C-alpha cells in the first residue's frame, strides 16, 4: 500500500494561467487555440470513456465558435479552467443527455472513476467542479438580491453596483490521531456499520486550523491532544471544501480508552493498528481511494512498514 507523494486531486500540474483569465482578448485567443478543449459537466458527474485496453479517460472535446462567458439569464457560460501541457482547458455545465459526439460516453461521479484518471485529468475535474458549482449558488447578490454577471473567465462575478464576488472555499480539518502504534477512526452516525474514517470538521468563525483540530477531536471523541503537525491539503469541491490534514498525538497522560463519541455525529470509535488497516477484518470498510483520509492512512501504514524494514 504505497501512497502518492501528495493527496489525490492535489498534484499541481495544471497551470491556472491568471493572465489569460484577466484579459478578454487572451481568453478569446485561448478559446480559438486549435489545441483548446472543453469539459462538459452534468451536476457533479463527468463524461468518461473506457478504451479497448480498459483505460478510463476523461472526455474533452474541441472548442467551437466563440467564448461565451454568460449563459441564459445570469447563469455562467464557459469557464476557463487553465492550461495543461496539451493546451487551454475550458468547462461548462450541460445535461447528461447532451450529445458530445463521442461514442460510449458514460457519466460518472469523480469518486467512482477518479483513481483511474491521470493527475492532470483529476485536477481539471476538481477546478471545473469548484467553479461551476460556485456559480450555481452565486447568480444573485448576497447584499441586495440583484442578478450578478460572470467575469474573469468564470473566476468571478460582478454585482450591479460594481461589487466583486469570488469563489468560496470552506476549510475543514481532518486528523490522524495516533497513540503507541494505533490510529483513532470513527463511524459517522449516518454511515452503515463497519465503515470507519479519520475524524474531521469545519473551521468555525474566528478559529485557527490548530484550534479546530483540538476542538473537533474533543467534541467528536472526548480526548485531548498534545503535539499536532500539518501534513497536506486536498481540494474537495463537493461542493466547495478544502480538506487540511493534520497528525496529532494524544495529550501526555491521557487514557486512550477514555473515548466519548458525540452521539449526534459519531456512532463508534476504535483504535486500529497497522496490521488491522493493512488487512481489514470482514465487514470493515475504510475511506475511498480518492480521499485525503485514505491517503493519510496509507502513508501512516507505509511509514510503519519502512521502519520495520530498517530494523
């Protein structure tokens, strides 16, 4: 179980190309580039095809006509995602029944196929999803209710009075709490029995990330933490989160068996060893491959394997 050097969706291979998005002439030139491609999204679903060798690819089609920043009413039209090594990438929202001119297209959730896509395809998906889903919720001004219009290639909107709006990202922490060769995992009260993951929660108003880590673990598990350290982050635009990963140790002297799950959020808490994570018992399920939770758990298991080989 070798983990990547970075969480899924966080490769950083896409050039976001702010200079182009800020200049209407450059946007039109990018759209007219013979290598420009367009991604259609249907809600959160993405179009993919599977070739004869079983390789799953994201469906990107050539751009046509003119760059149209605004759709019907105040809805967004085309958004500029950025540049891959192949050329400019754009996106737009379309219903799944829209004909893409590609045979055997399947519309799938990124959770289902993300682990089979390339890093650049994954990054295109999360950027496009984040932008388009933000536009769905930002068609009207939060101050006076008037319609807003897209600008900056889809990276902003403008109110009728001139105010600017930009995409929202809601930060949340996710914590690998460990103690003497075990990690603490929990089952969300809404999940099926046997499904476990790291504990997580959103940052509250006026709160630092580190404060959130300590508060969330105490609220959800009833334990106090000692040392904490940042690990990595992952965009999670479903709908608009940024998952910020931390590792933490129990506070000195704290009894690891003194667990008190929040009954409204957590139905079960358990400490797991590396062997239990490496070879799950029947009926146990751990986080999906595309999540930072799974990436952090796999990295922790790998770390123990490396230590074992050294000894």
